[in-house]
């Protein structure tokens, strides 16, 4: 039987359910707070609790209170240590990302690194970077980078249309405000906004604006898809800090793009200038009428080949030729016809030269000169014959002063020698010129080699 002196009927009913006949209890305090009760029960029969038993029970309860307090302090310390470790981890990630943001010139690589490291640091289900189509007034956009757990759908490159955003939310993000939602269904969102979040399985999120200068470029998005989530202040601060660095990167990217554009324009200008200079250089060495080399080009080429062949000990040959009775041709047919004749003669002579080292130039008026490196007198004579023949085959009509109907012909002088130190290029030119003079004296329409006469 229980004594009902101190117990209420409901209390006795509970004790009877467990067949308790006697018990003793001692309070367990953690600090000044009643944490629980330490109880001893007698089920077989009533029991007179001795004073020493009650003291023992009370002492155990007191020690239990101390133990619980220590356990709670230890748990708090462990939790604080875990939070500090997480904070340090986030700060280290933030430090590394800030360094990469400041050094990176490739936004795509930077985006991928950032979303990966952020998701790992925050232990979120998805982290993404969303970019607006600015021509749509913040109605359209897409995720250009993300890192997401395999349990959830990817949002990358999916075109998003949200009329609500441009109308209701964009202005707040432009002012630097962020959105922190622990549960999207308790946030009193517009149906259109809620539909966009549900499309990507989002239950909770943090959204921070990404600014390029004064323009809202996009959004840094942290999503929790598995369940709602209470975001902590250090997490929000971490995301804010990272977004601020991203704004710097976006600003740098614009400056870099301007620099690259200016560099490309400068490179194109330099290329065009080099091409123009090259063309001018080329034109400065061409005869304006016949489009073959001019006197200046010939002089430079002769000097270079003379020095080269002087070292190698090989032959250098020259052929000087001019048009027979060209003054009479101009008088009879006019200067336009004379120009046309010079052009035909130049082309015919040039067609004979097959080696890239050979050069024909207009030496002055109706006079032309041919430079043949690594060619002896025999080889030069063969070239002279071919030039003579190619011009003869043109059959350009020519009425001379005496009224004789004929065709345009040329006289040629040939000279060859091995360049040596005690001679000069001018001596070779003089020798070829003297041979040409002899060809004229002997009746024209022929070629003459220096020091001996060769008939056609």
C-alpha cells in the first residue's frame, strides 16, 4: 500500500503501472537549472529508506549534475571548434579564390573553380552563377557555371524566363540587397517566382547580386535542394565577401576586353602598316611602266650578288639590251604605242628567265639589263639568244625613217667575270655596255659578248 499523504491519485496511478512500492528521488541540477531526477525504486515490497541511502543518492545526483555540465561544456567546445574549423576552411577557400580572381584572365575557368569550392565550403546542394541577358531588361538569363550534387538536375545553359524578376526584384539587387530564404514555401513569394525555384528543385537559397560597375550583371546562387535550411551568419558573410571579389573580377574582365580589343585593333593597324610599307617598298623597286625591277633595285641586287660571288668564286654575267631605232618608233607611232612596246619587250625578256636568282630591270629609257648570278659567258650567251628570239617572235611592226617595213628588234651586249677584290661591279656594267655599243656599230639586231663578236 502507498501512503497517500504526499502523492496525488494520478501520481499513484502512474507508480502502480510500474509496480512501484517505494522510491527515493534526488534532483539533478546543471548549474541552477533542474536538468532531471535520479530515482531508486523498490518493486517487491515497501522500503524504509535509511538516511545514509538518501545521502548516497543525493551525492550521486550532485556528481551527475557536474558530469552533465562538463559534457555540455565539452559538446559546446567541440561544436565551437567545428565552427571555427569550418570558418577557417571557408576563409582559406575565400583567400585562395580571391587570389585567383585577382590573377585570372579567364572568367570561364574562374567561374568553374568558384562554384566548386563554394559548394564544398558551404556543403550546399548546388552553387551556380547566373548571367542576365541585358537586352531583355532582366527577364531572360541562364546559368553559365554550376557545381551540383548528382542527386539533382543540372541548371547549366537552361534559358530562364522570369517576368516577375525584372518587374519586382531587379531594382533591389541593383541596390546591393541579397535574398536569404530558409524555406521558399514560407517566404510569401509570388507564384511566378516560386514556379522558377521549383523548376530547379530548390527548397532554400541565398542569392547575392553580381555587379559589373553600376550594372547588375548576374547572380551568385547557393541552393539547398534536399530540404529547408537555416543559413548561418558566417555563411552569409562568406558569400557576400566572395561576391564582392567577383564584382572586381567582372570589372577587370571588362577592362581586359577593352584592352584586348585595342590590342587587336593596334595589331591589325600594324599589320596593315607593315603591308603598306612592304607594298611601298616593293613599288619603290619597280618600274612604273613595265612593272619589272627599276634601276635602284638592280643596283642593290648587283651589289649583294657581287659580294656573295666574290666569296664563292663563281661567275656573274650581265646582258644589256635596248630597242633598235626606238626614237623612230615613237615618232611614227606615238608615245602611247612606244610605252606599249616597252611593256611587251619587258614581258618577253622576263619570260626567258627561269631561275629565281635571275633579274631583269629597266635600266633607263628603252634600255634593259639582265643580271645572271652563277652564270658564265656560255650560259649568258644562251640567255641572250633566247631574249633576242622571244622579242623577234613578237613581230611588233616598225617602219623606219627610210620607209622600210620591218619589225621591232633589239641589240644585246653580254659580259661575264668572276668578281674579285681589285675589280668593281661598274667595270662589269661598262664591259656589257661596250659590247652593246659594238652590236650597234655592227648593224644592230644582234648580240655581242665583251671582247668578241657573236652574230645572231
